[in-house]
């Protein structure tokens, strides 16, 4: 027991922890439809995503080379910012596809709880 923490405080902390675990379990259940897409990605979309990932990998390799070459810190930081931006763009592209396919399909099937999961995913991309 932490100093100054009562038995009641510990019980409340444990209950909050259990509630959080239940919430996470519920979110995973909501997203079960998206673990494997019921509607496969179109070939063009798959190609766009793969192309973006390959560009990001190239940028990361460039950063590694810059570090190995002992390049100026500011130049490396600029490239790190570019990679972060590219990853965020990729994330938004996947999110858009998720909203247009997985979420729409689940709402049509009556699962409106999928919206909670979608909002949480948006928060993670900020």
C-alpha cells in the first residue's frame, strides 16, 4: 500500500483498472470485423498503400545513412519530420478506407458501437 493511500482508495483504483480492461475488451470485440477485412482491398488501393510504405522505408533508410555519415542534426530532424508526416498521411488513408468499408458495413448490419472504435482510432492518429 502506498503511503497515505487508504484501503478504499486502492479498491477504487483496482475497480477503475478492471473497468478499463472491460472497455478495452469491448473495443476489441467491436473491431473484430476489421481484424481481417470482410471486403478485400481493391488492387489499386493495395498498390497505393504499398507504394507509400516503400517510400517511407526509403526515407527511413536515408535517415540511417545520414546518421552513419555524421550529417548535421538539423538536416536529420527535417527528414524525421518528413517521415512523421508521411506516416500520418498513410494513417489517414487507411482510416478513410476503414470508414468507407469496415465501419459502413458494420453500421449497415446494425452494429453502431463500431462508431466508438472509429472515434478512438481517430484520436490515436492526431
